[in-house]
C-alpha cells in the first residue's frame, strides 16, 4: 500500500507519531505539504516563521531522500483548497491512508475535518495523532470532568496524569524499500513573499536543534529559575532556552524536551522544575483552545472583564508602540528586539502587552495580531493566551487588574540598563543604572518624549475598569 503523511507544524522525522504510524510496515510513504498563502496571510503568519518553516523542511530533504520518502508540494491558496487537492493526490498515487498530527486552532481543525471527509468519499482513510502535546486535550480534567479555568490546578493535575502518557521519544522510521514517485521542489519563498529572517540566530536542521536543546538542559537549566526573567543582549547568554521557534514549527516535540530534561538532570524533583512548568503552560493554552472554541474566534476567556474596558482607537499611540517609539526605554528596546530578531523575551512580552492594553488601552487583538506578524515563534494558542492574560481577560486567577509600571520593571529586570542601551544606542552615553530606564531618557539625542504620563494613564485605566467603561 501507499500512505500519505501530511506535514504541517511537525517538521521532524524523530518523534513524529503520524510519520511513524505511516511507516509501521513496509508500505511506501509519500510526504505532502500544502502551501496556502492566502490563509497564512489571513492568520497573520510572519515571514520569519514561514522562513524558518521553509528552511527546516528543506534541511530534512536529504534524509527524506535517503529514507525513500518523496515530498509532494501542493500549491494552493486557502485552507479550503486542501480537501480537493489532497483527495486528488491520494487517488493519483493510489494511497490508502492519510496520516497527520493534529493542530488545535478552530480553522485548522475545520480544514482537517473537511480533508478527512473528502478522502473518505474517495475511499481513503485518515488517522490523526497528538504529536504537538505530551498529554492530549481533554485528558487533564477537574474532578467534575471539566476543563480547568486557571493554570495552577491544571499544572498539578497534568503532573499527576503524566504517568499515563509517559512514553519514550519515537525514533526516526527506517528507510522505505522504494520511493513511489519523485520529489517536487520546494519554492524558495513558499509562494508567500520574500522570506527573510535572522538565520544567524535561528539555524535549522535536526542536529542544530537537538544541540540547542542538549546544551540548554546540560548547562543552563539549573539556573533557569534564577535567570529566566532577565533579558540578555547576547542571545547565547539568555537564561531561557530560546527553543520556542522550533517548538512552533515542530522541529522539536515537547516530549523530546521532557526526555532531554530528565536524561540530563539528576534532580529527582524534575517534575516540578520551573522549565517543565513553562512547557505545561504551553499545553494548558492548547487544551483551553480545544475546550473553548470561542477562543479561536478571538472571544475573551472572561467576557465580563472585557465588558468593563473601553478600548481606545488611538492609532498614533499604537503605531508608536509598534515602532518602539513610546519613550519608555524597556518597552521600546523590547519592540526593537522583536523587529530585529523575530523573538522577544517573555518578561518583555508581558511588559509591552501590559503597556499596550492597560496604559494605552488598545484592544489586545491588535497587539496579538502585530506579534503574530513579527514573531518567529508565533503560535496561535500561546500568543492568544499571553495576550488575554496580559490584558486581564484571560484564564488567570488574579482577581485584580494588574498594571506593570514599565520604569520599575526595567529597573528590576535590566538593572544596569545594558539591554535598553543595546537596542537604543542613544542611551549608551547615559550612566549604567536607573537613569537609563527613565521615561524620555535620551530625548536630547533623538529618543522620543514619553507618549503618556504613566500615573495618569494608570489611574484612567483603573477608573475605566472599575466604573465599567
Ligand atoms: P523557555 O522559557 O525556555 O520555555 C520553554 C518553552 O515553553 C518555550 O519554548 C515555549 O514553547 C513554552 N513556554 C514558555 N513560556 C510560555 C508561556 N508563558 N506560555 C506558553 N508557552 C510557554 N510563546 C510562543 O511560543 N509563541 C507565541 O506566539 C507567544 N506569544 C506570547 C505573547 C505574550 C503577550 C506573552 C506574554 C507570551 C507569549 N508566549 C509565546 C510565551 C513565551 O513568551 C514564549 O514561549 C517564550 O518567551 C519563548 O522563549 P523560550 O523558548 O526561551 O522559553
């Protein structure tokens, strides 16, 4: 028989359950990718992330060739085109089965359901796997059988549940006896525009990715809890793993992260390590997306909170935020880091998101969309979760309205002002320390004056939230 494996955000040969299933016997296997630029654009897929996706896929091709796994490339426009095109291809190749790994946002699930129906109509079966998660959605539930609404009890239940899903990393499948067709070339730009990203910071290929993971768990994970909140200027010195772009395109699976953490760590308490905790956050946001389909339609998790906030249509303020010209050094430096590298440190994501939604009172959806269009690790579930959390409309236990003071955050997490001076060269002449975090710092050298008065903006936000808009 011939089987098809539809590759999406699971660009790896190791620990890829859909691929392993397709290769379970001596069947011939054909890989297929669907290029859907119109839908990618509508979803705000960044050129950086698609560039990484493209390069990672390309890096797998020599090994695919060796394994006799040819790649077919379907040039389409929209998700809706996938069903007829895959049904045609399956018929053309005489395929009996299509295998893929689930994606959880609603549009992706609808696309996949349509594909399965179209294939069924032509007598081809489909099989899907949860390769993107350690524990599948719907398997971590409250005592009443519902989804958790806040993180901490979810995390505890997830740790208890792990024993039932604790399977080893799946090795790369063995070579097929023959390739049933030739590979098609992957276009340089994926039909999606000129792809450009910092290849120096984000190398691709299974070897590079596993080296990054191994170096992190061998040398840096012990210091993670202490260093994770302090952004660095040198990417290699970052306290966090910087693996998110690879997890986002599936060059790496969360199970591989978990396995590496355990293999390299003699801490018997690995289950409670703070790094694993972040991976569990990633699982939490995906489980939420499946349990609450409205989230995929950008509905807030807590509509009663959003109802109290009156979003401002302040385009100049939003544009200043986008360009990193608010006059608040830590906010602006963070935005410059995003624009230049496609990545932003987690602490900074929280600071800039709080600034946009609380102090400028711009709708979180605009910030989330801007992030998706620029992030190299853009991930619908985590981005949505992060933005809803930051704007207090998300799955969060905090009963109060949290507003970060950007100056205080800067003083705390970039105490010498090294990070801000790296991204805002006008600040380099200012003595290292608190002076570099002052709103309006460097204005004599061309930095903007602060676009808001923090105290006033904070009070307006609180009044708005308390009075109900
Ligand atoms: P590490 O600290 O090394 O963590 C390991 C992995 O755990 C990460 O690679 C990531 O996959 C996961 N993770 C870590 N923190 C979180 C978190 N808070 N929520 C969910 N997963 C997490 N993450 C994305 O992957 N894509 C996004 O589009 C995204 N948008 C965000 C938007 C906002 C407003 C906020 C506040 C957070 C967002 N995050 C997003 C979460 C987090 O900032 C990044 O995952 C993290 O900075 C990635 O860096 P790292 O790989 O060094 O993380």
